[in-house]
C-alpha cells in the first residue's frame, strides 16, 4: 500500500512521517518547493518536538519522500489549510486545488480522506470537486455505495507540541460518505493509530471537530469574562476559580490575555458562519476572547497613568516590559498570539519604551522591532522597567522567585506573580 499526504505542514508532515515509521511507503505532496527539498534531505521546515527524528529516519530508510506533483497511490490524506476569508467565511480553495491536483492520478478503489478542519458539508463538496475533475471516467462515481473511490473525513485533533504522541494515542472520529468508505478509512488509520477509531458520517465528523474547539473557546471565554468581572469587583480571579473548582462538578479553565493559535480562535467561526441565528453563545464567546487583548492594553495604560499621577515620572519616562509573546506557554510559535497583539498595541502607543522577555525566541519579529521594541533578559526587565505585563506563563517565569516588593506595577494576565 502507498499513502499520499497532500499538504506537508503542521499536520500533514507529522502524519506522513508517522505512517512511514510503520514501514508504509508514503509520498508527501506540497506546492512549496523549499519544504519538499528540506524533507527530501531528511530535515524539517516546521518546529515540533521529535518530528525531526522521525522524518530523518523514515527518509533515510526510503519510506518517506516528498514531491510537488501528485503520484498514484492507494490512499490520499488531504491536510491543507482551511483559513477564513473576510466575513469569517471558510476558505475551501486549498481543498479544491488539492482535489484538482489528485483527480488525474486517482484509480478505482482509492481512498481519499479529508483531514483538514472543515465546515459542515466540506467533505461532500470535496467529492463533487473530485468527480468534476476526473477526466478518465465517463461517469465518475464518487457518491454512494456504487462509487469507485472512497471518500471520508477524519479530522486531526493533535495538540501542537505533542503531535507525534497524540497522532498515535488519540481516538479518531471517522466519517465516511458511506459505511464502506468509513471501514476502508479505519483500516488505514489502524496502521498507526493505537486509539479507538470511531465511525460516524462525514457531516457529524466535521461538526465534532468544530465542537471540540468551540467547547474549549466557550470555556476559556467564561474564565476571561470572570477575570474582567473580578477586576471590577476587586476579587482575585485565580483564588476565586481555584475555590469554585473544589466543587465536584465544576471545572473552570484559566483566564489569560486572549485565545491564540490557528484552531480554537478560528473553528468556532465555521459554525457561526453557517448558523448565525442559532450560534449565539459560540459567537459571543469569540467576541469575549477576541476583546481581551484590548482590555489588557487598556489596563496597562491605566497603570501607567496612575504612576504618572503619583510620582515625578512623565509618560515618556515609563519603561514597559512584556513577559512572553508566544501564543501559549513553552513554545516559540507567535502566530495568532494575543500576547503579541498586546505588545504591538503598547509599542504603537509607547514608541521606544517597550521591551520583551521571551525565553523561546532569539530574535523579535519585524512587526515589533520596527516599533523600537527590544528583546531583553528577565533580570534586566525587572531592574529597568516601571511596569511588568505578564502575558504567557512560560516555565522560566513561573520558576522565578518573584517578590511583590520587587515590582509594584504589574499587570498579570496569567496570575503567576499577582
Ligand atoms: N488557553 C487559555 N486558558 C486555558 C487554556 C488555553 O487562555 O485554560 C489559551 C492558550 O493560551 C492559547 C489558546 O487558549 O492561546 C489555545 O491553546 P490550547 O493549548 O488550548 O489549544 P491549541 O490551539 O494549541 O490546540 C487545539 C486543541 N484542541 C482542544 O484541546 C479541544 C488540539 O487538540 C487541536 O488539535 C488543535 O486545537 C487543532 O488543530 O484544532
């Protein structure tokens, strides 16, 4: 059996490598020539623990190779981006391009699985695109039990930073267009998945993935709303949550600077855009989480104005240190990071007065350096700054023996020094 993985990004490359590590021939396809060349050298173009080891081993043993043009295979796994365009409408153009690219190499009996997180109906749409793009058949059958190829949706659910382990251990939801399609997909995933492969239909599988991330978004929004309420009522939200969580049926998540990453802050919109009238709570949760960075920046401004009113310092004397710019703890990923957004907001207002402490990166992105932001050490930040803005609970910050007397002016969005 040969497997082809279309899209060699954060999901596709680890998936390809894990199948290849089971001694299956895997051909990875990507439009990015640089990614293809890097992988063929046994190296990786993305950051994910342990991925480099698996890719190096599988490429050198000949089980994994990459190319820019699709080749015939028995199963095709599609792991391309599904971002949203304006108005929060999902953009399925990468799925359409992938369908067009593989259509000419498909043969009877092949399996095509959509792994990308997708709005409800995307798998059905993909099978229509596949049918339309197949020149070899007079009556391409991609629907129903009579179909000559098998189509299914099996959403990825791995947590960045733990992808290699979770790809093997997590349960998988498999939604085929027909029960034959589901069974064929289960047989494939069983090659490397040790978790359970649970069968449903394609629409339910699509909605299951969106539901998982929306559930988390709504829960985090509840925590973020509590943090804003508690600030107004002069209550420590961290103490409040830990007390409430002592109830046997209460489990509140942690507030923070907002919700980042490319999944939890995106996927709920796929539900909202399809059912705007009905998805009220899901929509509001998105607005609460997206509003948190501006609220934090406002809180910092108030703190600065208090310092100016109670000391001899002027606005332009104030030095601000932002602790953490990654989208979550102990990673170097700055994409869709609320901590980065807050730092940018502050840097625009207080040009040349903002520094960053970020133990996971060596260089600041241009969006910050062009605003005069510099990268400094934790110790320097504490001695030089007038205001500390704690944005990410990195292990280095949690381990630091911070004393309240050391720095009075702190806006702590993660509650580790407050
Ligand atoms: N966050 C909080 N408070 C919390 C937990 C998280 O503010 O109590 C924030 C984080 O700081 C971060 C954001 O939420 O900014 C998201 O982080 P995360 O670690 O919860 O999730 P992701 O985005 O890294 O990965 C999620 C996972 N989904 C779920 O846990 C339901 C992962 O399993 C999915 O595969 C991934 O999205 C995806 O690709 O969809």
